[in-house]
């Protein structure tokens, strides 16, 4: 499939534009993309700034997880974030700020990112990353999934009320999430345009 075909064909994501001559090479490509997506998320998680009064830091991890889903599609996005979560649970210190394990108060956000990457990937296959407004909606849906899992997990693991968990684990991050969505609104549609011109 040519780049031009992929950029106009419904159901394509950015990763589909990477060539693979046969089924074996396609599997190797997909495995490399899955590992690369997990590594990108782990690296982005090390960009962590503490938020006063909250056990949840501001990180690049959520943005990376959403980009992985949008770029790789639902299946590879899920595999990538599952690999990220499993290796972190096994002790690899690449959760936010070098943390590892499944017992922390912020682990629910990791589980939410797994769901969000899958959902964002499914939306991207339906053109959810092709224009600025669609991209904003796709990123908002993914972000909502992260909080839908992360905030209740935070409340349960710390003994906070749900209201306290919302106040400390969601509200302080809304401006940053809007900035991340704005960045994605520019980056993803632009990538499609550039790749379409090359095809």
C-alpha cells in the first residue's frame, strides 16, 4: 500500500504508513512499534513535576500514551501500554518519577492509560486524528478514560473521599491536559498532511 493510499483510506493510522514487504516483516515492524511505544511512555513518565497537596505529579506519560494509541491503532496501542504496565509492575522503574509496582496511589492512572490508548487508537482508525477538532475530541475522550479509572483508584488507595480525589487528582491537571490536546491538535493532522504530500 502506498503512502497516498494509506492517507486517504479509512481505517488507517500513522503506523500503517510504515512499509512491510510481507507478513513476517509486518510482525517485526509491529513488535518494534509496540516496544517503542512502551519505551516512549516510560521515558515521558520521567518528566514529572510534583503538584503541591497532591500525590499525583504532572507528567508527560499521559500525553505519550494517547499519542501511542493514535499513532499505532487500538491493537498495537493496547499491546504497547500493556507491556509498559506489566514491565513496571515487574519492577522496571519507569512509572512516573522512576516508580515501579502496582501498589502506588497513582497506578490507576496507568490502568486508565491502557484503556485510553486502546480507545484513542480505535477513534484514530475512524479518522479521529485527521483534523484539529476531531483530534481534540479524541484526546478529550482518552483523557476522560484515564481519569475515570485513575481518580477512583486514587480515592480507594489513599482513603480519600471521591470529592477529595477529584480535587487532588483531576482538577490541578485540567489546564495541562488542555495544552496537551492543543499540541496533539497541531501534531497529528500535520503528520497526516506531510505524509500525504510525500505519497
